[in-house]
């Protein structure tokens, strides 16, 4: 393969995979604690709006990132209030978060900036810049190769990759991780041991919100220059699919996100490509491949994906 194309494809795959990976890890903490989270999309979207709006208004990267994480954490706590404290339906609550985020970000964007729901482009000083930007430039003019594809990224990309072993260690090598996984499997046993089920689930949702905030931040401050309505474009649902595909495991989710990212990157590269005897390949066909592949694999090729036993089941001490 041509080195320029290889380096560009690798770089695109990593960039597209990053918000999916962070969001999938966020969902992993929530669902490992027994709380279904279909609201990943809404939290990431609202976090992206907060990062774009605060970044444009204040010109501060730190405040933009803090606002994104704060908004996502508040939404995660709202989900916990409905589902953990009041034993509400977890799917309905997650869908409500998605609807609220889609509507409120557009309304607030129009009210604050009068640009059809968009935010103004943030300054270059607010954006998260690559560590080695010269590599990205050289990739367009000289041989790109593997190093260009791996090194021309910002710190959020490398943080996302570092989070995979860190989350694995936290979940499978610490007392907190053992208790969190036990809450998702058998909350009655955890409660009988004198550990608060609600407290553990709220901690998991807080971590979930922080990571969703980082995913939303990446979309505005690293990948794009401003917020636009519904800019997440289903990435939250794709991250949820990657989480299930990866069997609620950090490394499994990592592999699934890379696969989805590669499919998206390939779809961009294959636009306008013609195949002899077939003609031009519809880009929609390539974009649908991750979802089709997930359905096929989960249908039995790799075996049944077994969710945590208490996932989606409200817990009450009185029961």
C-alpha cells in the first residue's frame, strides 16, 4: 500500500475512534454497575455544546473542558436520580436525556449566538493542538508511513488509549472494581456485605459523566472548530454497540471502536471509488458495515454476549 495512503488511513482511524472509545469506556462503568445507559449520545452532545459555547465566550480551554465534563456529570446524576434513587425505567431515562440534549443544545445555541444553533468557531488557543503538527503537514506532501499515522495527534487521543489499560486495572485489579462489578451482578450480596449499592452506582455514573464530557470536548476542541446541532451523529449509539460487541470489557471495546473507526475512515477514502463490473461504491454501504458486522457477530459467530446479570434491574433495599 502507498505509504501516504497508509499513514492517512491510520491517522483517520485513530481520530475517528477516539470519541467512540472514550464514550464506550464511559458506558462500561455505568453498565458494569447495573445501570443501562442509552443516554451516551445525549451526554456527549451536550458536553460538545458546553465546550463550544464556553470556549467561544471565554477563550479558555480549561473552562471549556471543565464545562463539558460538568454538564455531562449533571446529566449522569439526573439519570441516577431517576433510575438509582427512584427505581425508574433506565431505558426511558436515557432516551429522555437524548431528547433533552438534542432540543436544548439547539435552542441554547440559537439564543446565545443566533447562528442556527451553531457556536462561533473557537480560537486556535482554545483548540487542542497535536503534539507534532509538522507530521500532519508532511503527511500530505511526503511519505507518511506508520509514524506519521501514529504521532500526529493531540493529548486526548493518547489519553483515550491510556485509559484502556487504566480502566482494566481499575475494574479487575482493585477492590473498588470488584465491588462495582459485584453491584452489576448481584447487588443484594453487596448490600448484605454492608456496601452501599446506590453510592457505588452514583460513583460509576460520575465517572461515566466525566468520560462523556471528554468525548464531547474532543469533538469540538480537537476534531472540529465549533459546535453544530446533532454533531455527534449517532456516535453515542455506536459506542454502545462497541461496548456490547466488546462484551463490556475495556480491551474488547477498544478493538470494536478501532474497527468502527476504520470503517468510517475507509468510507471517507472510498468516496467516488469505482469497482470494475460494479461501478461506484455507495458510501452508505461502507458506513453501514460496522452495524451489519456487529449484528452478524452478536448473532452467534463469536458467541452470545452476556451482560451483567443485574443490568437494567432497579434495586431497592426493601425488596
